[in-house]
């Protein structure tokens, strides 16, 4: 069965061009970039090139790029560094809809004497910047707000937030794992101090990430040891991963427009066809500014895991914000923070596309989804009441 | 991805007995939209009003909730009401070749709907479970899922649960805000206090016959329910003196950690029967 992959916010296909770029750095060019000899030196040159390519995508300087193992590591490093830099400041601000890579760090810190404010969102997943203005103070060490939400695709007004943060002298970090490659970024003209990105969300392999660290922003490393990454991240470089990330960033820059035209058009068609063909559906965050590739739809009276498994029977890969798939018993923290009505919070499905998604894929989803929802509503006692009412 | 058995998949993809019985004798409803799963069970009885001749269901929920409902209706068709009341959630799970432990609450929901249907038909008090039943017995412990102490105690006892996490997997209680977890722990010690672990009552001297009975009993009550939760099972092959021969079935058969499982069975038997028990895994 050919897979119809619509779960690109979970992970993406490694672009074959990216794979070819990294391939020689396993068995042939395996030198350590820190070595004195030519064999390591040639790898160092390639790592430098990757650093330039990554910086270019962000509108940053190469020396502002620190390679890490993943987005989660970048998030952890950024937050913990800020607290070490400002030992006298004991307050952290984040949002209720943050990825666990940030939220869990903050909640753990709150048990160790830090004050943590989690900004709330409205029904469309949007922040109220007045809430930020009211909680931020001279005690705030770091504000960490994601660029775009992984579940709904809702984009936050990062530069406006950054301006408020700078006013109070705190550091500003953004988890931009979902935004990089989909939203044009320019660190040269930005309020962001630190930014996390992850390779496997933009067609590089898993196991490589990066932390953008603005020149002049004080930093205390999370990993210590050797002098790699200018002592900002010790540990022998994941050379093949770094080289792949650099290539993926170069391609992402070239494809940025495509993401915002062709991919957006496919997403819009998928969304409008779902709304047209299926009743009692809502788009989570539909009125907010969103990533071009993501749509989260909530189907009333049915449960998400059942939808996903029936889609999976048809080869369609999507994801859900429902409780049953995660092993937790409540709908995702994002949907709960948005106050998605309980009639459909358990039936939310996320489709996330990429430049490898085709119009055929969209056609298949549009064709297969309505009978699945109809079948599950037929099975559901609530769906039946609803069907009886609407007949 | 959940590791569902083929049987769960089969009953999820092609559920049996879906629908309503318009002139049903008994209807039981548990769960709600807010909870994330719900089951409405319809029973049709024979002319003596004693035997279930037809059962149908409607379920809102995940794959294992749908499969558990389908399994339940298959199990109870043809049973008398009293026989049906003896169907345990373990039996539903076993029918499906096991459920992931996190999903055991689906089998409990099935068993609960059956009890509610029969209690309503007979006019007795309703077993306490959900928002859907304001007249339920007991005091609400888990406010997120509306689950009472009476119901929790019953499930803890029947499934021999020892941790709050297990209770959440079997009933959902404690899986929301988590505020009731201390209370759940109290209930566990209360219930387990009522049935003190048999190690305290481990008989000093056993005749061969009593020893064999006790071994069978421990395997049935203490060991197999835990294996079912992971989709496994075992069979007692023989007892020779203090050597107990068992054969693993279902997921346990050929499982790489069956060696550990055999050790676990031995531990349990030593705890409840005698220190010199030796467990041997045999093919059979």
C-alpha cells in the first residue's frame, strides 16, 4: 500500500538531495573536524558551509548558529542558559500551548522555586499580548514563546512579543521548529535572542537540530566538555547530520515560496472540501493566522484514534489531538487551552502537508475521509442522535 | 502506535452487532462525549425474560472501545442474565486476545454497561460509574470522569490492582487533573487491606491436594489477569511435587521476555504457596 503522508509536523521525508549530500560523510569522509590532518580538515570545511547555509535561511551570521541534537535540546539549552545568565531573576514566561520540549522544562523549574507564567490563548489559539504585558517584570529572566503551533499551525506575533520582552531586559527565545522553512525569517532585523530549529521537520534526518544564538547574548552551555561549537555545545559534531541540515536549509530557502503558494493551495483545498463534504466540523484555529501546511479539524461525535486507524487502513497518515492516541485520557493540552467544545475535542485530526504532497494525495484524503466519519457517526450513540435530528 | 491484537483489529474494522434494538428489554448506557468514550448496550430477552437472545451496541470511542463492545455482545448472546452478570472485564479482554493495559478501561466500560442494563431492567440500584447516572451509588472520587469509590473498589478488587496508574488504565480515574490520585491510593490500600495478601495467611503445611489447588487458584487470580493485560496468557501443564510446569500462550508464547515472565510466575507462587516452588516453562 502506498502511503499518503499527511503528518509532516510529526516528521518529514529526508529529501533525496539532502541524503546524497550527507552520504559520503559516513564511510568515506568520516574524519573528525577537530583533527589537525587534511582528512578532518575537509570535513570541517563542509561543516562551515552547512553553518553558512543554516544561517542564510534565518538571515543570521554563521557564528550565531550552534548545532545540537534536536529541537528539544535547543529548547532546553536556551531556557537553562537564560536562568544561569540571570541568577537573580526567578521568573519564566511561556504559553499554555507550548510543545512539551518547553512546557515540561518550565513546569519542572516551577518545582524548583522558579515562578512560571503560562500565557493563555483564546478559542482560535491566539495570545493576548496584554496578558504578557501584565505578567512580565524585572524578575523575568526569559520569555519562551513558540513561533507556530505544531497542532493547529497558529502563528504567534513573535516580533511584537519580542518588543515587549526587550523593554524589560529579559531574554527572548522562540521554538521555531514548525516555522522554519515555512515562514520567512530574518534574524538581522528581529527581537529574537534565541531560536530553536529541528532538522527532521524540514527534510533533513532526525538527530540534528540547531540553536540560533544572537551575537552578544550571554550563553551558558548545557553540554560541556570539548571546545566544539565554540564551547557552546560540547561533543563531537554529528557531521553527516550537520551537512544534511545545511543542505536542507538551502533547499528550504529555495522552496519557501512554494510552501506558501502550492502547499498552501493544497491545504486550503483540503480544508474547504472537508468543510463542504462533512457536517459538524470545525477548523481549530481557523480564524487565526496559520502555517501554510497545517489544518486541524474537529469532527463532532467521533473519536480521533478510531478516525486515524481507519485512515491508516487506507494508507493515509495523519495525527490527532485526541486523548486515546497519546495514552493520556484528555484531549491535547493545546485544544483544551483553546477551549475546543467537548463534543469535538476528542475527534480532532491534524493534516500537515509538505512540498512532497501531491494533488492526488489530497484527492484521496477528500475521497476516503467522509465515509469514515459517516461510519463512525453511525456507530456512535451521539452521532445517531445527531443523524436522527438532522433527518 | 498501539499494539493491538488481530482480534481487536478485526472487531474494530468489522464490529459485530452494531445498532439499536427498538423493542429492547434492557438498555444500559455509560460514558459521555466529554469523557471521550461512551457505550449504549441493548438487550433482547427470550419469552421467559431470562436469556439474552440478542444484543446490539452503539459506541463512541477509540478502536479498543469499539472492539470491546463488539466482543461483549458476542460473549453475552445466549447467556442467561445471571450468567451474563458473571462476565468480567478480563473475559472481554481475553476474548480480544488481550488489550494494552492503558486500554483496559474499554473492557471495564463494556462490563459496566452490561451491569447497568441488567440493573435497570431488574429495577435494582445502579452500579456507580458515570456522569450519565446521577442516581449512581457511592461518592464521586474522580471529578474529571465522574467515577465513584464503590466502582473503583470493585474494579480494584476484581482486577487485583496495586498501583494508582493501573487504576487509571482500568477506569480512567485519575487520568485527568490527577487530583484524586491520593484518594485512589487510599482506596487501593483499603481494598487490599480487606483482602490481605495471602502471604500472611500462607498455610504452614499443605497436603499435596491443597497445594495443587492453591497453585491453580493463584495462577487464575493473581497471574493470568496480569498477562491478559499485555495480550498474553499461560496454561498449567502439570504439577510434580514443587515443580510447576506451565506453557505460555498468545503474546507470551515466543515472547523474548518469557523467561522473565516465568520468573515472575515463580515469585508469585512462592509468595502465595510455598518457598520451594519451581516454575518450568514447557512446550505444550
